[in-house]
């Protein structure tokens, strides 16, 4: 079998059904299986998939195990030469999977390949992730992408051919089974965010390469599968701390200081913006509330 599609779902039934439909609509001349791992949904997702797509293999968890642990359940049983991890809020375009598959077949050093993520209106999303570093923490990532485009590639540049990158945004990525066998599954200490970055870091240390394939295009309703509440931001902060503690333990105290300092500065700037706009900007108000909740979480010891 060529590809094992793995989709993690948590209460996103409509997105999930649309994602599955895009697989059957766009993938041809490739043998595949589909695994859906449901993390304790209560919206009828599992029943809907069983009724509409009976061939899909389903793993039902009673609780939300997170992204990494849920993927690992399917990775353990996958039958394909490649695993294609796909968010529920993605829709594949014609030949997107075949372009990724053909690239991987022609580049045996590739451990992971990803395509160009698109907003619903067709505009580009950032599809490339750099490994977290002190430089990216103390600087503005947008500025780094402008000043150091080779080191920090982004959607602002036009790429006509595949390029080697640090890591992928994990919404849609194709992973070689041999690379998985060598480096192991996702680290389930990451509940959500940066688990794919950690995976890419391990694969690079083992000699595999990570590529961005711009010709493969995937629509992605960014953030719809996780939300934008404070709890999602807390998950991101927790994963970022875990990455630095695991891979850069010597600089971990400094990393903690820099991250918390930036949070304090952003909170102050948001409060200043609220004052200047007399509290009329709802988005700014929401951002300030999230910052305050993050500070409270830090003050509690980042539980």
C-alpha cells in the first residue's frame, strides 16, 4: 500500500466529512487506507463517518489524548509506505497528494514533505516552520523572514521548486515509513503544537531531510480545529517550553525569562492600545484578556 492517511478528530464533524470527501475526490492511482482517530468527540463525528465512509478505519478514544498520542495509535497499525497526517480542517486540491508522493519517491533522503497551505480565498498561509531558537524568541519572526529569507523562508517568497526546510506546519505532511521506523513515533509529551517540529528535529539529527513542495496545494481553515481561546495559547506555550527543555536544557532558564518578558511587554502594549481606542476594538480587548490569562497561568507555575 502506498499511503496511510491519518486524521485526528475532536468535535469537528463537518470539517472531517469535507476532508474525507476531498481525499476520495482527488486521490487516484495511489493505493491508500484512511485512519480516523477520534479523541472523545460528542458531536456525532464517529457515527457520521461510519455511515458515509464505512471503509474508513476508526479508533475511538474515550478522552482527548492530544494530537501526538492519537496519531501514534494509527501509526502503530499503518500499512502504507508513507503516512499522510492531515488536519480535519484541510481540503486537498487535485493532485496535491500525488505531487507529494512523487517527490518522496524521487528523493529518497526525504523524511517529511509538505505542500503549500492556502486560506479559503486562495491566498497563501505560512506552510514552513523554523526550529525554535533564542534568535526567534528575541526577534520578530516577520522581520527575520524579511531580513534573512534563506534562513527563514515564508509565504512572502515565490518558490517554483521544492526547497529544504527545518520543519513543516503539521496540517498536511507526508512522512516516510522508513524514517518513522528509524526515529520513532511522535513524542506524546506534546499534547498539541510543535510535535511535528520535534519530529522533524529528530529526523534531521538522524540524517533525513525535510522539504517544502510548493506545487502541492491544500486549503486549510487555519485554527478552526483548535480554536483561538486562551487554553489553545496555553497549549502552545507548554509545547514551546517542552521543546527547549528537551533540546536546549542549558539555555532553558534564559528561554523562560525571554518568553515571560515578551508576554509582559505584549500585555502592556495591548492595555495601552485599549486605552488609546477607549476599549472600542473588540479584537484588542480579547487579546488583552488572553494575555492576562497567560500571565496567571505562568504565575501558577505553568500547570
